[in-house]
C-alpha cells in the first residue's frame, strides 16, 4: 500500500470514530464519573505529550534547552503567572540556555 491509501484509510477511520460518538447515550455523557474520567484522561494525555516533546527526539532521549524551558514554565505556573508570562519565561530560558551552549 502506498502512502495516499494509508492516509485515506486513516481519515475514514477517524471520521467513523467521530460518527460512533453520536451513538453514545446521553445518560452516559451526563454521568459525573464519566466526566471525571474524561477530564483526568485529558490532563494525563496532555502532560505525557508535553514531556515526550520536551525530552525526546526520534528514538532517543535528549537533555537540552527544552527541558530547562519546561522547568521554567512550570515554576511560572506554580506562581500562578498569566499564560503570556509562562510562555515568555519558557522561551527566554530556552534562548539563554542555548546561548550558554546547552543544546
């Protein structure tokens, strides 16, 4: 199979999965336990995606300026800084670490 066939197949499967979501009963969606589980899973998936993007490159783990930027953004979040300040703290830290030679 070539790449375009795989791409079309994945698009069809994603659309079919979305259509299946309309078949879920409303009582299940209004359940407090289901809402709690969905919220917790969302947080866990986002956290794992952030860590993988910050610490991995292909098949290897890298310790570079991205981890320092993530740590700085985490500290800014602990101090309940606004989102723009969190982004600027992470970007500034990454820039300074790369300037210092930690690639």
